């Protein structure tokens, strides 16, 4: 989408600045980031010009300092006191575990620990909005069995759960459920590593309207359950991730064409706030999450 005109003078100035920085430091795709931010601003969650400038500059430094192959601006989790800005570093193997960082001001970034099953179990009891303070502790009362001699009885125990743990868990859940990439954007070599497909020129307009043209941006889960006959119809170099068309519950994605069919936009109804976009016949695609970090548990009853 070279030469694409973005509306505001601030956006054009930021894009010019970022292109200059990119030439010097080989940083991430500025147009993709700015388009993501524009889509988010359409839902009333845009960033101020100052925040955009800080974000563009600081992510370039994150890429350099952590030696990431790519840096993705993942999005923003809205808190009651402050918001978490999230970025992820991708290594050369595109499906290798991503490093996740958060910031409260778009300038200083802190690395989060990797998610674990234990962490997800501990934080699953926490409901409601995030505070916006990583050191905040939620209190949860649970019953635990206590042995006294031959007697076994239950007593109430107050468990403290740090918000930082909840942040790690929610980001991981969103990644596994709704992080999206178009078919063909990545390719798998015979030796295993997953690379960016430099020859990807975008989906055709007809393909872009189909959920089957989009994959979950993670290691496959459902692919191994396919029959040999089903696998025979797949291209192993391109079809190595799970397609969105089989997601449960069915109907959990909204697909819309916008800007006169120049842009296809997928929105998750399961995790409201996740928006994926792709400009057909171009290399431009990406996703951004801007929301409260709460899953729509009522979705199966709404469809």
C-alpha cells in the first residue's frame, strides 16, 4: 500500500518520521501499525498524537534492544486506573513462542513471563475489569481441605492473585483463540522453521471474504485430527495452521468489507475488541486488540 494517503496531517508526519527511522534501523511496518491504530480509533479507542509518536519510536528501540526479527503492536487492555499497551517480539521462526512486553506510557517496556497452565487456573477465578496496576492483588476466597489427625475438614483460605499474572494469562488466551494471519503470509520449509513468505502478494478479493482463507497465528491444534484424505488436499508448505472456518461456536467471527472493498475486516465476537484487517491484493494485514480483556461467555446463547 505504498503511497496510500492517511487522513490527518499528524498521521502523515508520523509516517514520514517512521519511514526515516525504518530506513536507518530496519524496523517494523509503519503503515500496518498506523492502519491498526486507525481501525482502533474507529471504535473510539484511538491514541493521542503524542502517544502514537512515543509508540512508533519506542517499538523500534524494543526491536533493536531485544534483537527481535519483528515487533508487533498487539494492542491495549483498558484498565480502570491506567491502560496496558502490549507489544510482542517475534523470532525468525514465526511460530516460536513470542515474547510479550507491556507499557503504561508507550515509552518504557517491561518483559512479561511466559504463560503457564497453572497461571491460567489461578487467574480464571478473577472476574471484572483490570485495574491497570501490575502490582495490584485480587483476593479470592476458596475452600481447602485440611487434615488434623484422622479428621479432614474444609476451611476458607484467602488467596492473593497479582494482576500481572492475570495480564499474562489473558494475553495468552486471546493469542490462542483469536490471533489471525492470512493464508500464504507464512510458509513452512521441509526442515521445519516457519518463515515470512516474501512472495505473498495478498489474498484475492473473493478469497478475502472467506473465513477459510484465514488461520490462527499459533501452533495447530485441530490439524492433527484431520483424516488422511482431508490432509491430502492441503499444501503442507502453506496449510500448517488451523483455519478460522471451523471455530466453535460457529458464527464467532464478523467479516465485513470496508472502504469500497479495499479492506476486509474480521472482528471477534468471542473476544470483543480483537480486529483483524487485510487489504486484498496487497501485503498489508495485521490485527489489534483494544478491549477490557474480558471474554464474551454469553456468545453461544446469543447466536
